[in-house]
C-alpha cells in the first residue's frame, strides 16, 4: 500500500449524498489513491457507516474519515483526517473542538492513522466557510498560514479548500513554494482532466468531490490525468 506521501489523487464522498452501487464501484476501482468520506452538513453516523460498509464489501482502496462532527466518528477506517481551520474567526474551529475531542478519545488515538489538516477555506459560498465563520484571506495571508502550518504547527497537510468552485492555480503555485515537508492538498471545482492536471502541477494531492455527483464520467478521467504528474 502506498504511503500518504505518495498519494496524488483522492475522491471525496459526501455521506449526505446518494450514490448508486455502480457509481461507487467505479470510484473505488478508478485507480484513485484513496477515498475520503466527509462533508460539512448532515453528516450522520448512519451515512458514514453505510458508505464505509459498501466500500469495504468489495474494495481495498484506502478509506479515510475526515471528521466534521463527533457523532459520526466510528472505528474501521484506515486513516482519520482532522481539520483545523486556520482562517476561521473563531478559535473553536482551529483548536477547541479538537482539544475537547482529544481529551475524550486520547486512549483510542493511534497516531500513525491520524493526520491533522491545516485548512484554509477560500470560497465564501462554501458551506464549510459559513459553518466555520471564516474570513477571506488575501494571497499573503494564505502564504503565511502555509508557513505556520509547516513551521509553527508542523502539520502533515495544508489544505487549500475552494469547495464548490475552481480556484486560482497561481495562488496554489505560490503556496507550494512556502512548503517543504507539509503536503499541499488542493480541493475545489475540479471537473475535468485539464483542471486536474493544472492543479496537480503545484499541489501534491488533488481532491475531487462534487463532480462525482454531477458528471461521473468526467470525474473518473481526473485520475489518469494526474498519474504521471
Ligand atoms: C471512536 C474512534 C474511532 C476514535 C479513534 C480516534 C480518533 C480518530 C479520534 C479523533 C479525535 C478528534 C480530535 C476528533 C475531532 C473532532 C472534530 C469534530 C473536529 C472538527 C473539525 C472541523 C473544524 C470541522 C468543520 C467543517 C470542515 C472544515 C469540514 C471539512 C470537510 C469539508 C470542507 C467539506 C466540504 O464541504 P461540503 O460539505 O462538500 O460542501 P458542499 O456540500 O457545499 O459541497
Ligand atoms: O467538491 P469539490 O468542489 O470538488 O471540492 C472537493 C473538496 O475539496 C471538498 O472538501
Ligand atoms: Mg461537497
């Protein structure tokens, strides 16, 4: 199995959205490096368990739970990603919710499976932006957050999140220049192979979410597009 440092492409499945068995099989067998199960709204334990069991039934692709609320936390995933929202105006989304959960689960936490993600949410219309009371940082702010993710907090992942819209490749390029050890994840609005290739030029990993539900044929083509990059 590849290590996270070798991943290039991830599909993100939203437990609040319907997906047919046929489409789920196509996603799992697409050659993607991993599946993230996660979303902002209406993420329930039932929805998470349904996806996990359907994936596990016949596929070996690595499965990650990106935790957005404690109620939907369950054992059985290969990895757990935990967002810390760096551009939230409220400390609770950066630190306090995570601190409270660590206090509760500390004895169950297997550190080789858990990755904290420094999130920077850059689409004002994304649900996650509103939910976390984030502000829109400018380019220098984002670069400073990337610097902090790597050199202050030593986070394994810095996530440039444009959920729902395609972002600025130039910004992703400049952010990449700030990072050395911390992996750069880019997600948002990738709908076709050209966009996948463009963002993968700078990001270590690209994440494709919504287009699974809007045009799965094109979404599947994003995998091959980044394999040799
Ligand atoms: C019980 C068990 C198995 C224990 C194992 C040990 C373990 C893993 C313990 C974890 C402990 C821990 C620290 C948990 C953290 C819990 C937590 C609630 C953290 C909060 C994270 C947070 C600030 C979430 C806010 C929202 C956010 C940033 C979500 C990320 C996903 C995202 C941006 C989705 C995109 O939005 P989407 O829903 O797709 O939007 P659209 O619908 O508009 O597309
Ligand atoms: O849904 P999209 O816009 O593809 O974004 C993917 C991911 O970054 C969402 O958290
Ligand atoms: Mg989504």
